[in-house]
C-alpha cells in the first residue's frame, strides 16, 4: 500500500490573484493497494460530499501519469480520507489531483520530476496557485500562460498565524470567476502591484506594516466578497480584533486571516461570531506552521529534483 497526504491550500491571498498560494497542515489522505478491480472508497468527515458519479480527480491524476508513460493504469483499491471540506476555497480539488499524480509516480518508480508533476497538475486542475503549494508546500508563486509554467517557492514559514474560518456554505469557483469584471482600471492595477509587493515583503520578513498593506486587493475580492453573505463584516471584524488583515481563500467562501500568534484564538472567535450574527454557522481553525507539501507514507515526497 502507498499512502499520500496532500495539504489544504489558500490561493490568491488577496492581491496575489491566480499566483500566490499557501499550504496548510490540514490534509486529505489517499491510499492505494493492489486489487483485481478499480474501486474508490471515501472516508472521513466530508466523505458524503464527494460526488459518487463522474471521474474522480485522484484517479484522473493517476491516469495522467500512466498516459504520459504510455502504460495502462493498474487496477487499485483507493481509500480516500476526506478531511478538507470541498467547495469552500481550500484546494480540495488540487489535493485530489496532486494525490493521484504522486501516488502513480511513486508506484511507477518516480519517473517524473517535481516540475513535470506540477505541469501535469496544472493542466488537469487549471490553477497553479493551488497545485504548487499542494505539491511543494509553504508559500509559492506560480503562473501558467501560453503553455509556459513557472513556480517560485517563496517561504517555508511565515511570521504570522493563519486563521481559517469556514462557513457552512459552498462556492463555485467558475461561477465566482464569471462574476468578475473583464476590465481592470490602471489605478486598480497599480494598487495591486503595490499590495502584492508589500505582501511578498511580509512573507519574507514578517514586517507588521507590510502585512497590513499587503492583505488588500482591488482585482477580485470586492466583487466576490459582496456575493458572500456577511463576508465583508467578517473581514472588518477580523481587522478590529487585531488581525493584520483577512482575505478570501481561493474564491471563497472560506476566509483567511493572518494575525500575530497571540491573537489567533480571539480573532477566530470574533470572525465566527460575526458570521453567526448573519445566522451562518462556521468552523474555525488556526495554524502556526505551514504544510511542507505532499507526503508519501509519513515522509516527504521523494521527488526527483529539477536540474537546470
């Protein structure tokens, strides 16, 4: 049996739209064992939320590796522990794709480099800002355009605590993206260039003022937050409770606040109360470390390193 753990991710991180992503120590687990037929069994708190019909994303990831090698995919029994809530902006889809890719790469003798697996993940899932931190861990900057993919690992740890507040509602990424304006003003572009520069400085140095300026955005969040009941009030409540700022995780509805570690518990409680004022239940978690990416059977993924 081979088991792979793949972390949840928070993509975009405010101004880092479609580029920045962060891996959290909150894992889905994927296990395969030899079998005379292909079967997938879901376990865990969100097992019932995974559709019974359609091609499973982990299986699609494994099949992509087999197809790239020109080999048939063996029949395996899959056991999937679904701990990351799907449809909440926490990279559940990327977790499944990366899990399938890494398992197949392991079972086939690790023929693919890290960069090759990331390219396959991006092609399948479509969001390198989710796929990169899921595979590599930490905070990454990743972007794909015109068949070209680049990825920069930015930080393995940050000088802040990540507070995640997950409301009891789901959000379609495609519908959320479809609601965005196709036009961006010059002012908004300059604003976001400044914000993402400050955010990158905060990620690398932990400067509080850089966190506060960096967790702002004019490209996608104003429209998306306005569509999520209570979200604007929850973001404001987080700031008033002492958070550096709060942003959507992915396209939402989950919100990510970055805070001084000593304020994490109170910020989480305040954000949860703000949503409760809108009769919306939510789950809170906070993390003082980042995930190190996909892990095979309890250890780091033994990927062949990229050689340039």
